[in-house]
C-alpha cells in the first residue's frame, strides 16, 4: 500500500518520507523534493535516485520503483543494470566505423594468418561502407541503408559487393551480440537483402563492344588457322605446301 497522496507532497515538511515498497521522497523545500528507491540485494542495502518532484510525478516515481523492484526479485541490481544500459546506449550512438574497427581488432585480427587479410578488410570497409554508413549512428542503420550502399556496385563489381555484404553481416552480428545493435542484422542475406537484390551468382555480365570485337577477331583467326593447317597437312601428303601470309 502507498501512503502518500499528491496534495500531501505539496505540504510535507523537510526530510525523508516513505511512500511504500521502497519508494521515498526527500523534501528540500515546500513542494519540491527528490525521489529515491531503497532496496536490499546480496545482503546489502542500496539506494538510487529516481528524479525530482514535481518534474517526476508520484505516479511515474511509483512506476519506476516497481520496475526496479522486479529487477531485484530477479537478482539484478538496478544500479548496476542502469550503468550497463548507459554503456550500451553510448555504444549504440557510436558510428559504424568505430564498431567495425572494434570487430576487426578484437575478433578477426587473431584469426587471420595472412597479414594482407586485415588490410583487405579495412580497405573494403573504408572505401565503400564508412562514407555512407557513418552518416548516422549505428543504432539507426537499417536494411534500406545497406541496400542503397550495395546496389550501385552489385552488378558492376559483383565479387567486391558480395564480399562487402558478408563482412558487414559479421560486423552487425558482432554489434548485436554486444547489444549495441538491437534490430535484425541489417546485412542479412537470407530473408533480407536477398528479397530486394539479384542473386550475385546469377548476374549476367554484359560484355563491352571492344570485348565482343576481340572475340569475333579471335574466332575468325581460329577458323583461318584451322583451314591453313588442314590445307597444309594435305599439302604434305601431296608435297604442295601453302606459304604463310
């Protein structure tokens, strides 16, 4: 049961007053005070601030206290949990390039045997992903951003784009495990980018005019050479060789 009512808060004397279930208000001056929640965890008594009154209403203060009480029931220290959430929020507001660097340094660097692998990863990420994805915090990046990033090079530089997509998938997976990214993996292929982009293994490569001309000349030369060889094999048999022109 709660003990205090809103009108009482406006006339309480200075000092600390208990509302119930661990919720307290410390009156500093008439009509103004600070909310706090007291609890016991691991045989230790702790107290955390919930904000000031009247900015935080009695209803909101009670709700906050109840949320923290549920954490205590589940053996979670609300103060430590709040600190952890603040760290996560700070990381979520980091740029993609920061998280990508953490992933390469913390995870991949120890796995690579070829020193060129790290440089290849960094070059791909720096040249293609960072200029586009660093325009917003990591937490705000979504599949649409990845689609717009990859589409311009998906057909013209298919192998590079495919590798970039795979590397981005691993970086976002790393961020999700760390709880720095809470959405579905933005670079997911199956059930994600696959639905809006062509299969990289089925993309038809259009040959340039110069390439077609070269191929045509090669075919003509092959036909001429075949004819020349056949003719001169016959010439050897008849002792009539045709000079090579």
